[in-house]
């Protein structure tokens, strides 16, 4: 029997409990307005704090406290009811144990081969075999499969995913107009790795990122073309797929309504859209979110395949970007939480934790040997952005005008905590004068954080708190110049989930938890996401539509010319070996030409060419005297500052009509479509053949609506 929890305290004072929750929302919205001048929708960049920042921050603290008190007073149940513990199996099935032993042996061979001779075919082959030997037999083990979604859910989430893909893919190589120089830098290093003869997979590349990151980027470039599109397209796909994973996470944690709003907010988040388009973080975010989903389902339903796959995905997240390193730490924090708060549950799930650790270590493979042998090298750029680095420490002290660690950490903490509400990104990769969340999402986050901190949600909220807290600690408070969103965009799924929790609880308390209330809540969430998304997209598009640097504007004009067309660059600032030119225009050889040497170079020129007068526009007349057939084009500068760049095409040079759209892109999409169809077929066959244990407790229990209390 189930009874509805109305959010009323044990003393029955319904009005007080409702007042706390409604007051928390009102305080959060008021604080958001005082901080940014906006209350629900993001419409313009933040220009200043305006003098009300202290009051606004205090209102956010008060909102969190009110939501916390509501959570402590209410009798609310979050998420699905757990099946009986004795009928859930967390250990490795007997039939799979020989394969697990073989996986361990293959892993040992890979590790030994790496230590003895470095990377080789034996090392890589044994590493791949160890992962397959571990995962494939476990996937065949009997037990509940699938997520229990209804056809309506699948259609709705599928439609939302298509919208998310459109927002991330539309005009992919044109929006944002600005591309930070780190993007062609990563592309150039990836191409060098692809064109080289080395077999590097483990260790730090010359870019100071892991070789595995470049291997993944290289896969996208081999499938879709060796250009900007191929470099970033896998990030677009990973960012898109994070949306349905976030829905399933919210459904697993707090119910369908919370998952729907969380997925919607993530789909239209301008921060997540931006980083899905610009390389840094989306793949690690997707892998950490999927790993968390499998882990939470393993805690509830058991299944060694879920535990082991969660560990494997945690390792892959580390391989893809530095921020992915928070994944194993979040899992460790959840294990410690269970050990302290519910030792019986921890002992019961101990075989599962062992399977998770085995998956992590096996997937980490020879990288473990590299990390142990050279921990500083494995840390990569983290060595120079942490506060205990001497230069970073001195820079941060000057930034806050601080006298020591106490004032420094206070300033860092303030910047980190207000990253969602009022502090704009401090990195050159985002460039939006806006915080990481829209005002409505930020206000709901405050309420959701208070509810989660109240402790009523148990390990389900603990994993989100650990995910957010550890990311803020390691990626903001203890690193330079927070909020630095390339480090922090990995926490967008959990903050959207907390916003979804707050919304679902508001619906349950004020509308109830029946079908009508749920339908009304779903409609409100859909309309709200549509309004927030429209404002977010308009704000984002207007903010990044024309902010490219001068070198990139030149590159975009030159890139469509046929391969081999020489480019003569006359500039006092830019050089032909600029990494942006080398990546975006590698088909056209650039050459630095001094102003006084231009006339002689033009006389010696044979065939079509392009002359770029980034400096000395007065030389245009000299080009015209030498080549009267020359065609002129003006290229604006960033922000409209300074005289435009003059580009002259001579000798019959002409750009390819429509630019370059490699046929390889279509081959890449066809290949991915084939893989998706194959996966769907195998998944359907696996579901059809899976054996479900007898007993109601072992069956999957659908997520309860927030507000329902088991009887």
C-alpha cells in the first residue's frame, strides 16, 4: 500500500511546510534578481553587480536554509522503492567467473608488456581483450534489463534529444564565431599523431593532454574529415546523448517529472550547448553521467554487469578530459557515505563495489603503470593551475588583494559558489558575460540543493552532492581563476537534476501526486523549458555570432580556396606559422612577406594566389599595379575595431563554390547509423532472451513520483 506524502510535517501543520518551500523559491528568485537584474530568463549579459550583491547572496543562503528545513520537517520519499535486499545479487555469476579471471590475466599481460617494452601490439591487444573478456560475459548474465520506459516516454525524450542535437549542430563551424586557439592547437596535435608512425595511447602528449584524448579526437576526424567539423562532432554527439542519460538519471533518482525538467534544462543550457560545440568536456560529462546512472541502478537492482560497466566508463571519462577525473572520486565518496551512514547496505553491496573497482582498473590498463611511474606527468596541466603552484598562488593573491590563504580561499569559494548565479566565465573559451545557468534554473538549483542537503534522499542525493561539491572544490576553489567553465561544465547534469528535484517537489506539495497533477506538472515543465530555451538560444546566438578574432576571420576567408593556393601574409602581428592558419588552412601554404619585399614577391609569383594585408592596407595599390585583375575583399575585425583586413585574390584565384563539404562527412554519418542499428538489434535480442528471476522484489520497480511514500 502507498500513501501520498503532502510535504506536511509530523505535527500536521500543512501551511508551515508549504510556506517554507514556497518561501525558499521566492527567496531564490529575489536573490537572483538582486544579483543580475533578471529573475527567470537570460536576456542580456551581466554588466555589473549594481551594489546589491551582498543582499542577493544572503537571500540565496536563506533560500537554501528554508528548503533544508522543509526537507527535515517533511515526510517525502524520493525515487523508486528499493527491492528486498536478499533477492538482489551484486556478485559476479559463477558462469562469468572464468572470463573474469581471463580478463585479469590479459590485463596483467598488457601491464607487463608496457612496463617491459612500452606500447606494442601485444600491449594494446591484451588491454582490449581484457576489457572485452570482463564486460561481454557479464552482459549475458541473467537479471532485469532495460530501463522500463513507456512508449510515451521514449517518444518525448527522443523528440527532446533531437532538439538538443539541433541546438548543438546547427551551423556548427560558424557558431560560435570565435574559436579559441586551443581548438586548432588540439586539432594540429591530433593530426600529427594520426600522420605519425607511433602507437601512443598511454601517457601525456606534447599538448599536455592524454594521448587517449587525441585518439578519440582522431577517430572523429577519420570518420568525418580532418577539419574543424571532424574535430568537434563527437563532442556534439556526446553532448546530445547526455540529455537522455540525464532524463534516466532523474527518473532513477527522483521520478519522471524531475528527470523531464532536468533533461529539458540541460538540452537548452547555453553553457552545455557551447561546450558541446567547442570540444572541451562534453565526452567526459557524458561518460561520468552514464557511469553514475549504471552505478545507481546497480545499487537498486544489482547486476555485476552494471557495476563493472560503471567502472569501465569511469576510466574512459578520465581518458577523455581532465574534468573526467572527478568520476572515480564521486564513486569513492558515495562508497564512504554508505560505509558511514548504512554499513549494512555497504556490506551487502561489497561484491558490487569490487566489480566496479575491477572494471576501473582493467579499463585503465597500462595507463596505471604510467600514472604510478610518473604521477606529475599524468597530472598534466593540473600541475600549473592549482593554487599551490607558486606562480598561480601569487597571481591569485593579487587578484583578490589577499594577505594569505584564508582570504584567498574565501575569494575562490565566493567565485565558485556564484558561478551558477552571477559570476561570468573567467576562461577565454566561453567569453559570455553571464553565469553558467539561466536565472530560473539557478533559482531552482538553490531550492533543490537545500532539499538534497536535508538528507531525506539518502545516497541518491549524496551522489549529486559529491559530484557538485568535488567538482567545485577541485575545479574551482583549488584552481586558478574560477569560475573556469572548461573545468566546471561537467557538473551541469547534477545541477539540472537538483533543479528538477525542486520542481517535482513543488508540484507534489501544491498539486499532489496523482495523474492529473503529474500531467499538469509535465505541461508546466515543458512550457517552462520552451520559454527558457528560447531566451537562452537567442542570448547565446546574439552573444557569439560575430566575436571571432582577426586570425580566424582571415582563415575563414582563405579556407575555401583550392588546395595549394599560396597565401602571402603581410602583418606586423600575425605570423604564417600561427596554429590557427596551420589547422584551418593547411591546404593553402601561408608565407610571411615583409612590406618592403611584397613588390618583388608579386613579380616572382606564378599562378593564382591570395594576398592578405592584415597590416599596411596602403599596399593594396601596389598589388593592383602588379596584378590589375586582382579582386578585393574586406574582412572586418573583432568588435569592429581598426581598419578592415584587405584580402586580394590574383591570377584567377577563386574560392570553391559553397566552400568545402567533404563527402567523408556523409560516410561518417552512415557508419554511425550502421553502428546504432546494430546496437539496437543486439539490444532487442538481449532483452528478448534475458531471464528474469522469479519474485516481485527482483523485478524492476518503476520510479515512484516524488511525493509518494511507501506504506
